[in-house]
C-alpha cells in the first residue's frame, strides 16, 4: 500500500497563494500578517488538515512554541488557579503548554527540567526557588526565559513572580495575637519549603511577642486534606489543651479544625480562633466564615506567562527581575473574639 504523503507548509502556502514564510509568520506571529492573508491561510490549513511540525520548527528557529510548566501537584486547588492564569495569559498567542508534576520530589523536578530543556521550549515556569543543585544548574544555562513562581526569594535564576510566605504567615500569627489569643499553635501538612517558611514566620512572631517558650506545632509530611486537619487538631488539643488559636498552613486544614472543634463543642471564636492560608472560596462559605491569608495564585500564573511572552518579543524584564504580588489578611468571624 502506498504511504500517504504528509501535508507540508509549502502545500498550505500554494493553496493560500502566499509564500511559505508568510504561512510560518501567520502561525508564529499572526498580528504581523494581513487579515486577508490570515483568512486564506486558515482556510488552507483546514482544507488540507495541516499539522505544524514542532521538531522542524525548533530546528529552524532554535525553539518550539511550547512553554514547559513544572508544578508539584495537579490535585491541589492552589495550582489549579495558577494553571488557569497561565492558560488565560496564552490567549491570542501561538504558544502552548507542556505540563509536568513533581509530586514534591526534587529528583523528579530535576528529571523534568532536563527533559523539557532537551525539547527546546520557548520558556519554562517552575514552582518555588528550592531547586536541587542539578536542576538549578540546568535552569541557569537554559537558552530560554525561566520564571520561578509562588514565592519571592534570594538569588533568582531569571524571573520571579510570587510573595513572601514567611512574612504572610508571620502577619497571620500577629493577627491572632492582636485579637487577644495568647496560646496559638501551628498545624502543617505536606511540609514543602513554602510550608517550612510559613512555619518559620509563625515561630518568629511568637518569639518576638515573648511567647516562644514551648513549640506549639503539629506537622506531618502527609498530603493535606480536610480530614487530616481534623486529626491534627485532635492530636494538638490532646497534648496542648490550652491552645486557644490555630494558624494552619492551608485552608484544607483550617476547615478540618473547624469541623473537629464543632464536634467537640468548642466555641469559635470565643474559645478558639482559626486562620487558614490561601483564602479559597470555602473560607467565606464556612460557618462561621474563616479568616485566611489571601494569595493571588491566578495572577501568579498569568504574570509568569506574560513575562515569557514579553521576553520572547524582545521587550521583557532583565534577569533577576521579581514581581512581588504580596498577600492580604482577610479577617472573618473565626478570629473575631473581642480583645480585652
């Protein structure tokens, strides 16, 4: 049986009555091609069933039109918001996304960085700034824009978009003290580097207030969930019944604390204050509504992809540029105890 010949870019050009370079430009930078030519090219592509060859394009231009995105998890709502921002930032762009998940394993992240860079991406987006030495060395030598997201920190590889998790958690702890709570505790799960910095902010706030004598902390490397929040809070009050407030390193745990406290008839906020982190929609929908530290995950993703688009267009920020999106504490009834 004779093999069917693959449709080429030249075939599209002939049918659309334009040059091959015009077809290539229409696929890569459509705004640089006249509307009439774009319409003929679009029709020709549809009629011929043409599919661009990313390998050939990478060979010709030195890169593909794919942005690699490496995140720890796809089930965590935090990163779902980030991905929504990335995809919205890609509108009206020829760029696509290749997604990889590390499951919080540095070795997996390093492997993904190596694989993605071998495919000559247009850019890379990676979560955090705690890459392994091997992964960091690869990213520093990358021949494409690299954006570290989720947090700001020292020695950026290229571009950074995020916030200070240390300061955000420290302000969350200070809010509990300002509301009159004097025996706050910290609950943490999936203690990745960002969670570790939140814990450090909590501890330093208590030390500054003269409350750092013991270590009111319960953490676990287990993945976070609402049911885990119930269990961690039960463990906490079994060993530290004087606890009168809890700062959780995410909203899942905070919701679990709320449910477990209600099961035990612990009054909120009079007997117990609760503060979460990230401020998902469920925090305002809970009863009572839960205080949380709000972070703009959507804008982290959107700003990251726009930084890459700008760099590719020759108008981007220089290496070392950081966008600190900040955070805001959103007080609700779960910490509304009247101060003395």
